[in-house]
């Protein structure tokens, strides 16, 4: 197995970008190489507890596991979560009608919204037939991996 040389300068720049933009992970791909930098954020409960910034950890994309999503609040129905970090869009283009609204009946596989990641539009399909009880994100809102986007009844 050939040893892969790491671009330490790029990793440092990505680490600084994580902190500046308050992101939990960022991935860059070029040619056949990919670098993913992620940080684990710990949330402490309590009225007067402040969390210190989490250390930044660099890991090769091949060996990296998906970050654990924060425990979602209890929801009635089936939550549809974001499969990636990106930007949520509720309609196919600016000014167009939203894919779905609360109260809409949807079929399995129907597009609920789009998550843009690395300039790629990724449709998020309904995992089952149901009724949209809640759209949990705003149009153009940044979303994290595992964040609830829509709830189906």
C-alpha cells in the first residue's frame, strides 16, 4: 500500500476555517484524493455551564466515520434528517413554489427539499408515504449531518 503524503498546510487552513465558520466538519476532494477535517463538539447541559472549544482533528476520508448527530428532541412522526452538511433549499429554484408544505401528502421517494453540498444539488426524498407535519428548516439555511429537515406523520 503506497504511503499517502498529507498537505499539512491545507489541513491547518481547513482547521482554521472550521473554527472561523463554526462548522463541525469540512471535506475537500481533488483528483483521487480527499481530505476531511472534523471536530467533535460536546454539549453540556446546565444553566451555568460553558463549553470550551473542541479540539480540531484531521482524518483521512477513507478511515473517517460519520460524526455522531446530537440527540434529536422527541418528535411525533418520522424525522427526515440531512445526510450531509450543506444548505437546505425548499424549492427547486428561487421564486418557485416549495416542494412541500406542512399538511401536504407525500409519496415514498417524492422530493421534500434539496441540500446543496459542494455545489451539488442533492434531492432529499420521502422515506415513506405520509403527511408533512413540520418543515424544520428555513430556505437557504445551513444544515448539519443528522439535523432534522422535515417530520412526516
